[in-house]
C-alpha cells in the first residue's frame, strides 16, 4: 500500500498534530510505502527521506515561527500543496490519501482525491474545527464553516481523535456524517539513563518541579499557568516550560514582573530525548490550556509516571479521571487549580499513586495501537473503493 499523508505541519514545525503524523508515518513505513506532503522549512531539503518516510516540502511564505502559522503561510500551503501534489501523483501511484486538519490541509487532500480518484481519509485534530482563543477559528466564520462542511461530506472516511472533536464537528458543521474515533498514539518513552541529573537542567534535588509541554500561543494560556504557579509558590518549587512560540518574550516579562524569573525555566525547542528526560525528572504535569483536541502531551507525561492537573475542556477528558490520573479542574478555576497542585506538592505518596496508575494507562495509547487502527481503516476504504469501481464497470 502506498499512503500519501497531506499535512501542512510536520516536524520540525508545528505542534502535536504534526508530531503524531510523523510517528504514524514512520510506523506505517515499516510495512508500506509512505510519502508526506507538507510545508517547507528553511535549511531542509524540499524532497528527502526521514526515518523511512519520503517528505516533500512545498514553499510557504512569511512563517517566522516554527510553532505558529499565519494566514499567508496557510494560504500558500493550500495553493502549493495542491500544485506539488499534482506533480507527484502524475508519476507516483498512490492507494490512499490521509489528510490531516480540515483547514488548511483539507482542500488539498480533497482536490487531489477527486482529480486522481484516490480515496481520502480526513483526520480531524480539534483546533482545525474549534479554537476558542482565536478570532479566526473556523467555527466563527460562515465561509470557513461552508468549506469544512463540504470537505467533511466528500471525504471517504472521517477520523476524530477524541469525543470532544467529534462533538464539535456535529455541533458546528454537520450531523449527517459518520466519524470514527481513533485516539492519537504516543511514542514509547525512551529508557532514561541513570546518569541524568536535575542539576544538568538547572534544578535542585529538593525542588518540587512543575512541568508543561506546550507551544507558546494564546490557546495554551501559559500566562495563566505562570500566575497559578506564582500565587501558590512556597519558594521550593520550579516551573519548567518546554516549547517555543510567539509569546515567549511576553511570558518572560510576566515572570520578571512577578519576581519569579529565577524559578521559571524556559527550555525552548528541545530534542525528544531531552523532553522525556525533563518529564522523568519532574514531579507534576500542569496545563492551563483553554482547549485540547486530544492532549498528546498529557499522555507523554503519564507515560513518564507524572500526575496530571488540567482543565476539563477538551479531548483529554477521554482518558483522564480526577483522583485517578491527577485532577481535572473546572475551566479557568485557578483557585482549585492551585489547591490541587499544592496538595500534590505536599503529598509525595499521592504523586506516586497517580504516576503508577498513569504509566499503565499510557501503554494502551502507544503508537503501535493507533497505527494498526489507521492501517485497518485504510485497507477497508481501499477495498470499498475497489468494490465501487467493479460494480460500476459491471
């Protein structure tokens, strides 16, 4: 089977949706031929092979930050993604297209599917349908809603990563569609060397370490996390923020204003190995994100035996349970968020209890399970397409 993934984000740019796509593509490439059509990144080849996956990067414009796209770069991907996709498909037979994100990637996968008569599976990631932090969120604008409704209707199969994403598709777009849920998969965390020490990352052995992995964009509300940390801070805690984005300078300024700059560590964009080392060295995973389509970073923290404290709005509620995985707090109830984190700070046995439970739950979300579900879906859709063709010819 030759699979073409269309995704405007793919490492090293983008967030969880692109990272998941890379894991899925690499896992499926062990048995199948896999190509990815994505956005260009300065300094990388436009056509290369990464971990067994052919990656074709199309030109985009004015994207100054790897963590966040802008309107011009999104529009450029739609135009150039289709143009490069046509060129590729004229010379390379493909069995199925898997399009990630209804916008901006949706039109690319849809047009290529119709032009070359290739079945198209559309994967919905949450923020492509609904993002409460953005004025330009598709659910707020009639023209975007109309485009998405059309794309959803024409796809051969629809996959949502969580119940919340599926509910938003029904609520804001259309109810006359079938959407299958396949949770995102995470990488099996690497074995952390016993020589890894907190001091290597500016942490003391007796620190209580809060940690979050996030793009520094509005939806993640890292400014609110900093305030939560500051208002309960006993002086023995550290907050590690893994990730980069356009809000970094503003967030550092907030830390300076609150007098906690020496207790908040901005790691920036780091390697997967360093990310998992820091997760393994931390004590509590905390997020004040306003909405998650799935919450892959929560599962990565769980796999590293961390309790998770977050809000109750988004796809993470599919796998998180208060008093079992940590605490799920009412959206933007910062007082309760502080109380929960303080309770975990003061109760090491409770952190251990939640962490042990989480490591067992996370195993069912490793990428192998997810890749098998995707593979089965692809084979079923290809089979259905062949039956349609045979019936038409008869």
